[in-house]
C-alpha cells in the first residue's frame, strides 16, 4: 500500500465506523470516495455526488478482476470504481510511453490539423531500428519526420528508438527528459511511480495501476494524444506496409485508446479508455491492468492483458449504465 494511502486510511478509520468486509476492489473504491475531498485526487465524486451514490454504483458492478497482477477502473464524473491486487510499484514496460507523449505535448502542443515541427532522425535512432531485442520503427538517419508522425510511431507499434529520439529532441538527452517525466509524475500525484527511461525497456521504471489511472485521465485531455492512440495503424514515409497499433482492444466497440506494454519481467500491461453508452450520451471509462503472466513471453503477457481488460470492459459496458441509473 502506498505511503500516502496508509496515512489517509488511518485518518478515515479514526473518524468513521469500521467498514463491513467486502471484496478488495470494492473496499478500495469506497476508501477512494471517502478520501477524495482530502487528498485532492481526481478520483473524487463530482459536485453534488456522495459516498452513498458511489457505493451503490460499485455494488451493482461486481467486476471480473484478474486473478494476478494489479487492476483499477474509473469513470468520468463518477470516480474510482475499484481496484484489485497488490498496490506495490512494479515494472510497466511500454506504458512508460504515455508519459513520454504527455511531456512532449506539454512542451510542444499540437493543435487540430497540425503535424508540428520536422524532427531529423539521428544516427542513434537509425542504428537502434535494427535491434532484435526491443520494439522499434524503421527510420533512417537524416530522415525528417513530423512530431505527430513520431508520436504515432512511438505509441502505435511502440517504437523504443523513437521514444528516445523524441526525448533527445525535447531535452537534449534522455537523462534530462526523464527528469521532466518524474517532475510531471509528481505534479499529477503519482507518488508510487519512478521513470528511468523514455521507452520503458528499463525494469527500473515502475508504477502502480492507481498511478497509471491518474496519468491516463490527464493524457486523454490532450486532443493530439487522444487522436493518436485511437489510430489502428499508421505509415512510415517511404515504406508501403503500414505499422499496426499493438492495442488490439481498439477492435471492440467504444474503445478509444490507450497503450499496451509488455516484457518478460513486466508481463502484460494495458491502459485503456472506452466510451460506455448511457442513454443518449457516452461516458468515458478508464482501466489499467498490470503484471499479467509476468515471467513468460511478451506476446503471452500482452494476450493476457488484453483478455483481462476485455472482461472488465464487457462488464462495465453491460452493468455501468444500469448501476448509474441514467444519472449524468
């Protein structure tokens, strides 16, 4: 359990009667509702909401949490819908690139229709394109690609060489850029997250499902990032074959992003965002699944993360509108 959460829980128990025993995901959903006003976190209820409303929503969901790793879900204008598993910081692999994109777009915003400045591919990124030990994009030294195109290559096929290229372009070195990433994480209240690289290949980059949920909500506020993670594929100039988005959850109705991340040490990880129909409106929901089938192959971990996320999404799409009772 994160240090901040431990301190907050003691305060809650000092003031409130003991909660009845519930499933772990439900308990954390209720605790988040009680703490929201005091911690300043985004997972609180909207104005006019209350703990009673959230507890009744959660009770109507009975979400199919994965049996391993960590998971957390939330809905806009409602808040935290629960979490499950350990709250210990673990490797997150290429989920790291969501923060990389977030920082890049904070420093170099893109308006609708803008591709941004052209960035020259350096020799390091071109050499790394031939790596057999990590995911890369086929870029060539001297090639000039727009900022938007590089974001697509980083986020869709999860190109590590492009993530590091963008870091050097923005901050002069990956080390300087990582300092910006950790500053942004602290500002967002991601108290159990440490970034040590721009790509996520480092096992020392660690986070929790709860922290990645905070980042997902903020990242999806950026129109350029939101448009990018919704793409199923993109093209590399000079190459006929498109590169595909590794997030196969996009094939499901309503899914609008976000990012996969898998490695043998980290297992399969997925942050996702989807629109759930609710009457004539749509409500954006977020989910994070971490540490699926860790120690196996990246492909097996990714499949497990996609399957676990799919089950959570199916349950939310089926049960959330009724649990909310049509409330906006």
